[in-house]
């Protein structure tokens, strides 16, 4: 739920009026080092918060996992030892920190395999879904935003903005369900032509061109759902940037030089207008890996979002803690990159 | 990409152009009458406001014609999951309750959750934003670091485990929404605070001996208010979407009637299979309408306050 | 100007072309893939929905989930199998003898059977498997409880297995059965993995085993693919391939069934069942319920040593209050309204799927829905009605106000809970509903921090495990740790009978003892059983044999997937499946069009407004 808008800020805020508050000017070893340090601290803090929260949850994983099975006293005791539940919380925290620092993300209680391998299994489908949806949203959104911003006030602009706005207001899972009914169940006499669930058809070969076609077919609806709801953000941000740029003097010069309208737009306005979008893209990339839980649930897409959600029901603490590490790291790294890339791209900021 | 577009308070606003020092002077708060006149000229905003008024009125007068009996599964005797007809304009649910009445009652509950969550979000976010923007230095940077930490937290696991710790129901959903959304407001308000504080009248007040608290409350806050207002309307929009999503995922109290709960019931009890479109569509359309209403209103308010953000040639 | 228009036109055409491709693309892919949707390889395929719990691991020593058990039942043999009357029949063991002192069982292992890699199956495989579970703590994770009474297991020769128990055990032939019992694994494959058993995923396909099927592929969270074993001793399955697919959304599975992409769903909910009864190309059936739904009442949670634990309301320790609560619940209405009439009101503790244990209360023992009697009982017991009509506990002077914990992910709990609130109000008891996740509820349960909880259990054909959760031995220790009690029920008479029934070998006699236990539970009113809902099955009309046995009162015997998948056979080709959902679809199309039109109208409105602004 990060903000797409409040993006990277330059290190020095608005020039402070001289000699107001006494600011402690600590000599910094370097911009990059400072940023890295704060990223590491962020990471550490989020890990602590995550661990605390998951361990605070009222839960009984042993009972929940074994419910419905005949289990003896000895078995239960053994399970508790195996899961480390007989140890005090502080000791579990230290083990967790130690393991994480060594790259060991823990061992899933539910799936009886290492969290790392579990994440590796599921990350592919999530990245496929989110990546495709993301790429299409960005391209579609930026393109639409650019065209509608350039011709602000035109019918094209109005329709684009209205549609984008309306689609953004729709609950994602509801839209997913509607699309499922429309395209999987069928429209009147025409049968639905897209699959109802899953990532691939098990009766088809699992490799080769037919497999890719099959996965692509399964990908259409979930990706479409995500795109429809997300692209609006890019339309808006691009549109506003282009409108800002349109009034800039240098464009007037370009036009005066006799350049065609779309050349002016493409070669001069667009690159500058892209800057805010770039930062937004990086920020969204950070959140990509956590997947969209409801979409994955509705379309039975075997991804990370759904894994997290399933793990929360046990609760499978190692999986939760492990995925937390991965998600937080992803966001933090992308935020860091966004800062750096922006600083690199925007000459105005670089000059500071 | 955010996991569902939850709690992105300022999606539809023109971004405070990232990277740009907030040097451009924000518009002064125009007089109320001028504001209203300018607002009225924007049909989109009016439409949005109209939708909102309709739902708010419905929510407020609901208790007048919906008694507890009509929503109590033990007391109703309508046909189970029946299509709309003369006596039930939107059909009935699995327990025989009228979907129309549940929709109206849901307006009440959903709006309540959305508004309270927004108030919490805005209060926390603004407080932190103003303090961070005003103090600067170590305090300011520390607060911004805290904000960054919260931004890095994966929101959905956070919300679900919060709900588990606090106990399921609308209270924990409200808190979960607030905890995961305040960062957007905080950053926005901080940037605005910095801009406001750069203006001469603040420096004058300081020269005259105004203390920190006075500056924050008397100078900064009123000038940041318009932005907070705009941000709030958009925050309600995303809070409503978040509520629908979190309840759909099962974090709500199944005994309460909210739009999200209706959708949850519809999906998990097989309404989809039973072609019960009267149970699936209305709550979703209602959420869509109200979110759209808030967004349109918010954008119109924003355009009035800052005509730069509007379409210009 | 002309140049600009032409360019714009070209751009427009390009845009149109691109969007055309974007739409045509998926359609082309869809039709292409659809045309090639015939199953890979030759032969017929049975497509089923996996149990909703899914698969946690394919290592039978570690697994807890039903999805995994279904697979183990299909690919690994067991000593015995259960027929439709719930009686153990030969499988790997062709016969067995019990010694005079009832402590030694001698099984004759069928000869001539081979594992899928050609190695002969011998008694030593069975002995090795059982011994591993008995002596290796990791291997005991899943099924240690089932062998806790074994003292030794040996295989004196290739076709003889000797099991010695510590005490006589009447249900020994239920210990190793398909799906809910211990599967026998090939020693030569598993021997080398004992050291790292905890990490062994058993994921090299095809898995070496013996059963009606062979697992050839498994994709986590997606599907399991199995091939028929043509040499299965009871006859090869009629389908060549079996595919179990995971559907996270049960509606999606039902949609797939209606669309002809799926052949069998083992359990659908009431609404889906009602709708599927009218669907074309789908047959539905109900199997006798093998579980019950109940609301349990805290009779005074205490530890094994007798120390009271938890925050349960003391008023509930009074048996009369519990009796009144039970008599205030109208179970017939619950069955009709919440379960759609699909099932029966519950009386005996053992579910009706297993007829041999059925029990009914005697004439004077019955507790019927009688709020007047409940009120009278409470009045006479001294619980006077206070303000608001809520009774006051004379000992603590506090109102009878209880918490009712419900599962937040259950579709029936909230409905039942609302009814309970209403009914208990009529007898002067206030209920507060607390929805919580299953794990939070289990946590509160274990610590005794509850007054009333929704509860549900299922049972296999042997009642021992269902009966065991009500014994004193499952109570936790003084810290609230350990223990696996269901409702903190503890009655020494019950425990004595429990020990007795496990040593009674005559089925009729054992049923009598179990009946006495059910009677004790009935009178205690700690678990107020509400109803046994049926298992609702939906299958494609193109398949027969998925539902087996004789229907009694309209309910088939409980179906295990072991038999269903083995006996399933393609039916004579019937008509095509229905499209389904026409009205729904048209309404959705209209809704979307309205949304877009609304957007367009807004745009048009903006246009006018825009003109004004731009003056």
C-alpha cells in the first residue's frame, strides 16, 4: 500500500532560510553510503516488526496442522520441539536473526521444505503474472497518459481519463470475478474460451510451444484484471507531467523552430515528463513480488501472494518470516534504486 | 505494483512533482464563496458530490426503515437466494434477507469504516508530516525514516496479522487500514509543510517570537488544510477499496453487513455458481460508485484549489 | 496541415491494427490451444478436483493434509482396505490370524506383487515401514499415534508379517488402510533417506510404489498427474490417466465442471449443490455424513492434575445450564435453513456414515427442542431473570453472558451463531459472537479461554480417534501446554469404557460399548451436536462409478477416493455440457456497458464544462 506519488526526494529540502534553526551539519561520507546505511536499517527494522507481529498472533500451529488426525501426546510434544515452539520468544528471535544473516530463510512447518526453495517455486508464476501486468500497464498507461495530456481537454482525453478513473475505482477481485464469468463461463450462445483456473492445463505437454501457448491462455484473465485496475495510475501521472511540460518555454522554442507536433512531443516533452513516472515504476517494481493475493486466489494462480495468505492461516511462521524478508528487501532495494536512478536521470537534481 | 490499489491516497492528484524543490508557491485558500462558485462549475465534481450525498443520506436514514428484524437471519422468511421480483427488488441472499436492504445497511457500515479509517490515517499522517516538515534536522529525518520503514512493510501480511492480533472485525480492519496508509499522507503533508514554511509570513511570525507549536498550528496547519482535505477524500476512496478487499479475504466479522462482507458471502457461498447476479453485482457497483464519487469530488476540489493541476492548453 | 492529418490517420490505423491484434491474439491462441486440448498421450483421462486442503508434502511420514492422503492411497499399498460397509478387507495382506492371547497378529502377505520398479513386494517392506514409525521420531510425525500400542513388528519370511501389541487392540486392521491409515513404502527406496527424512520431499517421478495408480508428475499448488497401474490386483482402473487439479476457489471448480473441464468434485457446498442439480451434463449425489457440526460448551477446563485453567464462565460447570442450552437449540431448523436440509439431525457421537456404530438415545433420555422446559429448568435451578431478561448466576451474581467463538472462514458458522444468539436469548442467556481464525480459536481452546465454540469433526470407519479426543488423557498439563482435548470433557467412566472398547473384538459387543460411551457424552451436554451434513458430490454425466454402493434414505455410503477413482468408468457419450450463466453474463455485459457509458457521459459533461473553463 505504498504511495505511488510521494516519491524520492532530493537530499536537501527547500533551501532553509539562513541561520534559523541550528542544523547540525554532519559531514557525510558520501551520498550513496548514507543511503545504503539507511536501507540496511530499514531492512532490520521491518524484520523486527514482522517477527514481533507474527509471533504476537494468537495461534496454535500444532493443533491447526494436525486437526482431524489422530495424534498422540508424544507426537504433539515432538512437533512442538521440532517447530521450536518450546523455546522462549527471544531465543527464537536470535535464531531467526542468525539464520537470516546466513541466508537461511527457515524451514516451512506446513510444507516440510526450506522456505527458500518454497519461494523459488512460487516466485516464477508471480513474476510472470505481475511482470506481464506491470509491463502492459506501464506501456498502456504511459502511452494513453501522454496522448491525453498532450491533447488535454479533447474528447480522447476525457474518455481516457474517465475510463481509467472508473476502472481504478473497481474492487480488483470483483472485476476478476466478472471477467471470469464473461470469458470463462460464456457470453450467451458463445462458450467461454478461457480457462477457469490454474496456470496450465495438465493434460497438455509441460514444455515446448504448446505449453507456452497454454500458459499464455491462462495468463490472460488474471493479467487483464490487474492491468485494468492499475494502468490508471500511470495514465494520471504521465498526463499531469505532460501538461506541466507543455507550458515550458523550451517547447515553445522547439515549435517555433518548425518541428512537427508529435516530434516535439516525442523528442522533447516526453523524456522530461517521464521522470516522475520512472520513480513510480521503480516503486511499484518493489511491490511486484508480493503478488496480488485476491487475484491469485480467484484464478488459482500458484504464486507468492497466495503462499503468504495460506501461511497466515496456520500460521506457518518460518514461511511468513521468510517471505517478509524477501518482500521487504525487494521494496527497500527498489526504493534505493529509485532514489539513485532519479538522481542520475534528473539533471536538476544532479546539479544540487 | 501495489497489491491491489489500496491506500494510495494521491493517485489522482497531480503529484507533488518529485525531485522538484517545493518552491512553487501553493495557492492561498480562496474564500469559501469563491470556492463554492468555482466548484459548481465543474460537473464532474458535482456528479461525484451528488453520488456521495445520495449514499450518505441513505446511510443516515437507513435505521428509519430497516429494523433489526429484517437483517436477522432467524427472523426473515424470504425465499432463499431468489431472483429479484415484486416484493424483493434486488432479490434475496442465502438466508432469505432482502439484498436491497442489506445494500443500504451496508452503505452505513462501509462508509463508517471508511470515514473512521480515513480520519485516523489523516490525523496520524498529518501530525507526523507537519512535525517532520517543521522540525527538520534529526527529528525530521528520524520521522521520515520511520515513514520509510512503514512503506517497506508488505501491507497485506501486516494487515492480516494485525487483524489476528487485534481480533477480527471492523475495528481491526479500520486500524489495519490506518497503519498501512498513513505514510502517503505523511509524505505529502511534509512536502507541503516545507513549502509553506518557506514563505515570508512564516518567517515574520517567527521573528515576532512565535513558538514551534504556534507556528505549526496557526501558520502551517491552515495552509496545509486544503491539501489535507483533497488527500482525505481520496484516502476515503482507497480505504473503502481496502475494506472491501480485507473483508473479502475473511478478516471482517461475518455477522456484520458491509459491502465487502456481502461480496465475501457471495463468493464463498457459491452465489457465482448459482448465477445469483443480484447478490454479486450490487455491492460491487455500490463500492465502485462511492469510490468514484469520492475521487471525482476530490479531484474537483483539487482543481479548484490549484487550477494548475487542471487541463490547460 | 494536410501532412499532419495524414500522419494522424496513419497513427489511428496503426492503433486500430494493434488493438485488433491484442484482441485477436488471445482468441487465436485460445482456439489454437482449444483445438489441441486432447490429452497428451493416448487413453482416457479422469479429471478431478483435489481436496481443498491441498498437498503439504509427498512424504507420507510427515504429511497432514487430505490432498496428500488421497494421493498416498492411490500410489502406496496398505495392509487392508475398507469396503463400503466400513469393514476391513484384504489388500496387501491376504489373510490374518489372531493369537489366543489376542496380542499377536499374523498377516499373510500376498505373493507375486511387485513395486512399480519391478522389485517384489514382501513382508519386510511392511515391517520396515512400521518399525520406522515406531522408532524414528521424525517418521512418527504423521502417524505415530496409530502404532503407539505396537510392541514389535517382524517379518520372519517374505510372506509373513507378525505384529505384537502391548494390549489387545481390536482396531488393528484399521491401522494400515488407504488414505486415512499408514501406507507401506518400498524399503529399498526409502532406506537411504532415513538420515535426511525430515527434508526428503519424495519428488522424483514416477514415484516407486504400488496401487491402482502411479504418480508421474506433481506441480506444487497446481496439479498431480497419475497413470493407471494395469497390473493392480483388483483390476486396472478404467481410466488410463487421473489428474487431480487444485482449485482455490470452489466456484471455479464448479464452473469447470459445468464447462466440461472437470469430471468430479468430492464436496460442494449447499448453494452449489442446489444449483448443480439443475445443470446439464452434471449428476449430483449425497453421501451419508461422516462428520458432525456442533457447538461445544466449556464444562470447567482443567489440567490433567485437576487444576482449573482458562477464563471459562463458571456457570457452565453446572450441568443444568448446559442441558438448558441444548434444549433451547432447534436443530431441525438449523438443518433446514443452514444446511439446506442436506443431512440429518445429529444424536449419536459417531456420524451416520458408519452404521455399525449408530446409537440413538432411549425414550426417557431424549433431549428435544423445548425452550419451555429449558426455562423451567433454569428457573428451578435458581437462575432468576435479571434486567434485560438475562438470567443471573446465583453464585457469582453475574449475568449469564457467554462468548461464542466461531470460525471466520466458515460459511455456516455465522449463520448458526446468529440463530443461537436468538434462541438462547429466549431462555435468558446472552451470547456474544467472536469470529476468529481457526488457529486463534484452537489457541483459545487449548488454554481454556472460551465459553462456547463452534466445533466440527469427521471420522473414519474406526471410531477410536474420534472417541479419544474426549478422554482425560488429552487434557493439557498445568501450564496449558500439550494436550489435544476437544472440549475438556473428562469422565473416568468414559475413559474406562474407552480402554475396554479397544480390547473387544466382537463387532456387536464393541458397538455396545461404544454405544454406552455415546450415551455418556449425550447426557453430559458438553458437545451439543447439531447435525450431520451429507457430503455433496457433483460429477460429470460422462463418468459413472464415482459414487458407489447402495443409497439408503437417499444417501449413499461415504465415498473414499480410493474406490471412486478405481471404479470410475466412462459412460456412454451424452449431450454436450451447458454454457451456464446466461442471465448472469448478460447482466454483467449490460453493467459494464453502463459503466463505460457513464464514463462517456461524464466525459461529455466534462467537455461542456471544459469549454466554459477555457474561455
